[in-house]
């Protein structure tokens, strides 16, 4: 049995770790709430963009726009979102698994692929994979849609698709369902899906300036931007949520461990006292004999 | 007329207003109730909102917007932009510092990509600074 001194120092160390994990749990909980609110915020934007597209479809064939035209997929771009930091449970490993699955699928179907990695953990992972064609690596993204990195990612995706360098763009991220449930998802960004809504009271003599084509182009770009941004927000909320749960489990485990160690220490201390008493009474007995 | 200003970070304005002044690719336009139906492209800049018909210019509300789309129907104006900020939410000192950084970045740009990014940042911060100044000026009146 370990000495009480060793046990004492272990209990101290476990309690220190517990304080850290508890603090991380609280920080993640607060960040998760903010990120959770943000995931709902871009809903009206997508809705408004879809309504505009529906209105436009009365004047032009939206499906004929290059962003919506499906072509045989020979080259595919995969955008993968993981986190910058670890200690978030299975968050990153789930994304890695989903990514590897997609690479295997492409291998089978003889599709060439390229990757854009978002998050430090993802960039470290893709650089370890042989033959991965990494087009870009982005770290430390914040949650502003006008930030340079987000725009750069978006513009490069759109440009590659327009030039015909790639035939499809998929995004792998963790969908935030609620604070307990998050799912790795693969969503197609380009060619875009046309979300037809009920176009409300579109006046027949509505004018488009400068032209229907230019307005359609801007709206379609905004719809794609909203989808990518939504994936980033979902990924962020999922990361904080999973980190919160991981840290809660770590805190609970630390509490259990501290309890077990305290019990062991008390037993060891009691054992030492009993032994000392036995020795004293043994000594007294021998003196009286 | 009903104004709905939707951004990627949520709905910023959703209320009845009297007049909206918005910069578009074809110049600045003022939209009043019963404006002809129109869909046009908004340019990054300052929009002004007059809430009631009798409100003076001092009572105009200003917002900095990024590029986007404006849809005008009979009783409704929908404005779809990536970002929009009220003058009251912008810190003038912070924007001034950000503008200085962007100007420095523009002067030190090594390639076209960096130069384009710097130009975008300079434009964005210039607009935000204008809105913050307009808000301060009108608050003191």
C-alpha cells in the first residue's frame, strides 16, 4: 500500500486538475451558449436569399446559372472544418473519420480530390496523410462573416468552380443539433441546390438593375456564402458543446478519483495507527511479563 | 413601409419606416412608401433611415452596410447584406485604429492579393468611421 504522503500528494494533484477541468467546462458552457445563438442567426439570411431566388426564377432560368448546373464529378474539393484546440472529446476524431471515408469513396469512384483544411488540428492531420492534395490551410477563424479568412476561403472555392478546376465542393463539419447531440455531416456546397420557396406577391412588372443576370449572380454567391458560414457556426457550437461535455466527464472522474484516493489514504493512516497501537501494547505486555 | 435588413448575423432591422436612403451600383437612391417594384444591388456604404415622415434630418438613423441586394415591393423593402452595424454600436477610436492598420497594410502589400484585401479593409473601415462620426454629430445636436 502506498504511503499516506504519496497518496496526499496524488489527491492534491487530482484536485488541481479538477479545478482546471471545471474552469474549462464553465468557459465552454458560456462560449457554447453564444455560439448556439449565432447558429440560429443566419437562418433568416438563407431564407431571404431563397425567396429572392424564387422571385428571380419567374424571370430567368435559375437552374441554368453555372452555380446550379450539375456536371459529372471528376475532381472534387473537400472543405473540412475541425478545431484549433484539443480536449474536445471525439470532436476532431469524428471529423477525421468522416474525411477519411470521403477520401476512400473518391478512390473507389476514381475521383481526384483536393482539400481545404480549417482549424489547426485538421491542418496537422492532412499534412500527415500521404497523397493529400492540400489547397489551403486556415487557422484561428473568428465568427465574423466579413473577416478576411472567410472571404478568402469562399472566393477561392467559387473561383475554382467557375474556372472548371473542380466539379463539386463538399464541406465536412459537425452539425450542431443541440447541446447533447452533434453529428459529423458532409454537405454539398457547389453545385448549389435551388431552394424554391413560395414567392410572395412578386409584382409582374418588377425591374432588375443592372440586370436579372447580375442580380442572380450576386444572390447565388450570397447563398453559397451563407451555407459555408452556417457550417462554420455549427462547427464552432459543436466544438464548445463537446468540450463542455468532455470537461464535465473529466471533472466527474477527478472527483471519483479524489474520493477513492482519500479512502485509500484514510485506510493507510488507520492501518498505521492500528499497527502503532499493537506495537505499544506489545511493548507494554513484554515489560509486564 | 416595412424595412427588413437581414445579415449573416441575424435580422438587424424589422420595422415600419418612412424613408430609406441606400447606396446602389447605380448611385444613391431614396425609397419612400409605394416606390416602384425593383430589385437592385446595394453597395458597401452608409444607409440612412427616417422613421417618421416629420422627422428632421437630425433624427436619421445611420448604419454601415456591406455589399448586398435590395428588393423593393409595394409596402416592403428587403435588404440582404453580409454585415450591418448601427453607428451607436461602432467605437470611433477602435475603427480609427483599424483604419490605420489597414492603410499600413495597403502601403506594405507585397502582392495583388494582399493589396485587394487591404483595399477592402480600408473601404470597410472608412464607411464604419463615417457612420460613427455621423452618429456622434447627430447625438450632440
